[in-house]
């Protein structure tokens, strides 16, 4: 131990000399580096000032040229004006690059400069238009002088600030040099004390390291526990939010369905009581019950649209023709207080969508726009080709970059707040008074467009109206022949020679379908399942159409149809179901070549669909 102490004491002068040498070298390098940095900073400031000076010079040249041209009409004065205008942007860009807060200064200067050049350009345009007196009057206003004063003030403040920065830098260099010298002197004094204390500090260092290690391990364990607790809390919060959304959705469904069921049940009860004594009033009650049931079916369709589970039958669509054909319908629907204007783009691409659902979406948006303009207003429907790039798609979920057909609906109503826009597509959310809306219109549009592979965007501000943009994917395939839609009142009939086999596991639905087909003139037979249906096909080889439910126990409708076609290759198939995720609907779209009738359906809808399937080539 004594030998070690002596060794340390013998090396102390060497260590001291080495430490002093290192300190001086480091101090000198530090001072030289700081001086170099200050020189770089000074060059930057000078360049910055030169850019500001060039900005002011360009403005002055522009102003001289503008005033000369206004006073004389001589086009030669436009040379300095054009020169100043061409130099102003490079000068501002140079100022932004060479200033620590250049972006902020240029952000203040650029609008003023642009306004100044805009004011000068207006006078030049007036002179060119032969309105020299108006140009001189505009020059005589204080607008241009005020703008120049503001620009000079900003540049002057920046110059003063830069000079102050240079002075402070010089003071800092001198101060650092003085502190370096003082530090060397003080260092010599404390070096001996440092060497004496070094040995004692080494004795405690290892103990402190052990304590620090133990504390770090304890802190790490506590942090892991906090992270786990936070993750559990976030999961619980997400579950609560999910349950709140489900509660709002189920509450809205229960509320609307209870109202509709009250109409149906109450009207049927009244019809039953009036049937014998007052048939006319009984028919009225039956009509009310039918209306309630149709409203319930519409609600179900809107819920399926929002959840992107409605069966779509897309086809090539010319949006220009669709919007043009709907113009008169929209004018009658919206009333005389709303002016409807269409702006149709030339060379519009085609899209691939379900025409009926697209028409419903446009009508829904138009009706919402009308309700937002109670005192009347203007509704504009525009079409355009649109390209959503990668940056736009990356910032929004479920959007693919590419080419889209844009249908834009704009109203002049009261607009939406940010909070309302955030919830606009939520089901059962509405700002309309009770009884004036279900809150499913926009959610239905949202679900349909998303299911079609498109995108919906809302742009609105309170008091500024609302614009809703529907982006539908561009269709690149060949055109398909258009099929004119059947009218709602059309009810084609059949004949007893046409035999239809109805397969439905729900007895009441099966009886209704058989009775309806017989009412339409067909010969209808029925089966409660796939096995019974295949047996009937063996007994009845004249069956022309298999009308089958899709979702059935043991064997679904798709497999039944495949087995039936083996027995009867010429058999026509028509599927029906109330649930779209099944064997004939994938990704929300009907399989190619599939004939489908969604539940619930009316006799008229059944008549048109059956006749169409039987008559198709």
C-alpha cells in the first residue's frame, strides 16, 4: 500500500504537466472553434442581409417601373418591373435559407410582397385596359405605401437584430478566451486537490455503482408494471367505447323497430276488428301495416349498407347520364325553393357500381342538403375524373391510390361544425329534430361507397355550406348493354304450364312464396329442405325454376342448385336470403351469373324477378 502511494506521488508531477498540456490544447482548440463558428455565423448573417436588401431592391425596381409605366404608358418602364418581380422569389428563398428563423420572417414578408406586386399589377392591367385614370387613383391611395412601410419595418428590425447578434458573438468569443485563461490558472490550483481526492473517490465509486445498478433495476421493474397497467387500462377503455357504440346502435335499432312494429301490430289489430263491419277502413289499416313493414325493410337495408353487407350487383355506369336522368326527379323531390344545378365533366370515365344504390345515395345526399337549407338555396351536383395519389391514400385508411370517378354534391346550407362532421357517418346520429330523420342516410351512403371500393369525404364549415365527395373506382372493362329498369307498377304474370319449385326451411315464408306465385298464375310446389327438393325434381321433371333460400340446414341453396342442375341441366335458379354473407355473395357482391332476390320482397318484386329469370336468354 505504501509502495503504491509512493508510486502515485512520484507520478504526480508528470500527471500534472500532462493535464496542463491537455487543458491548454483543448482550450485553444475550443476558442479557435468558437471563433470559426462566429465567422460562419457572421457570413450567414451578411448573406441574410444581402438577401433582404435584394428583396427591398427588387421591390423598389418593381415600384419604379410600375409608377413610370402608369404615368407615361411607356412599356420600357416594365423592364425594371419585370426584373424586380423575377428576382423577388429567389431573394426570399435565399433569406429563408440563411436565417435561423427565416421561415417565420419570410412567412411574414411573402404575403406583403405578393400583395404589393398584386397592387402594382392591378395598376398595370388598368393602364393596359385604357383606364389610366383609375390606375393613377389606385397609386394615389396609401395601400402601396403602407405595404412598403411594413416591409421596410420588418427588414429594418431583422438588420438590427442581426447586428446585435454579431456584437453578442464577439463578446462571447472574448469572454470565452478570458474564461479559458482564468480556468488554466484555477486549474493549476485545484489540480493538486483533485489528485489528492482521486484516490478517496475511487474507494466509493464501486459502491455507488452497485447502488445505482440496483436502483436502475428497481426502476425498470416499476416501469414495466406501469406499462402493463396502462395497456390494461387502454384495453378496458377500448372495450367501454365499443360497448357504448354497440349500445347506441342497438338502442337506435330497437327504438325504430319498436315504432314500426307498433304501426304494424296496431294496424293489423284494427284491420282484424274492422274487417267484418267496415272493410274500407280495414284496408286502410292494412295499408298502414304495410307502410310500417316497408319502413322496417328500408331500415334493415340501410343497416346492411352501413355494415357493407348489402348484396350489390355492380355494372358499368356513366355518371353523367345517371345524374342527368335524375335531375328532374331531384327537382320534384326537393321543391321549388331549391335550385338544382348539374356540372358534368367532359370525357368522364365510367365507374363500376350498383346503379340503384348509387341513385339512392345521391337522393339521400340531396334530401339532406335540402333539409340543411330550410329557407331554400342551391344544390350543385358535379362530376369529374379524379386521381388519388399515394400521399393522399397513405393518410387515410382503406383507400387505394388510383383513378376514380368523382360525384360531388354541394349545398349552400348552414354547414357543419368539426364535432358534427366527425360523427356524420355514425348510424342513428342526426342533428335533425325528433321524427325528422333516422340518422341512417349518411351511414348508408358511407357503407355503399366503401363496399364499392370507393371513398367518401366531407368538407364543411359553419355558415359556409357542405360539400360531400363520392369517389368511385374507375371501370376499365368493356361496356355492357344497358337493361331498362322495370317500373314499380309492372307485375308480369305467369302460366300454369310454368312449374316453380320453392325451397324454404321457414314454413310461413314458404307458404307466402307459394301463395304469391300461384296468385301470379304459376304452378308452385314446395319443399322444406334440400333432400325433399331433390326428390320432387325426380317426380316433377317439368320444373322450370328452382326458387331456393340460401341459408338452410344440412345443405345450403348453392349446393342444392349444383345438385339440381345435374338432374335438370336446363333448370333456372333464383336465390333468396335475408343475410348476405353466404354462398352466393362474396365481398358484398353477387357472384357472376347469379340471380338473386333479397328478403323481404313484395309480390310485385317477386313477379318481376321470376319473369325476368324465366325469360332471360
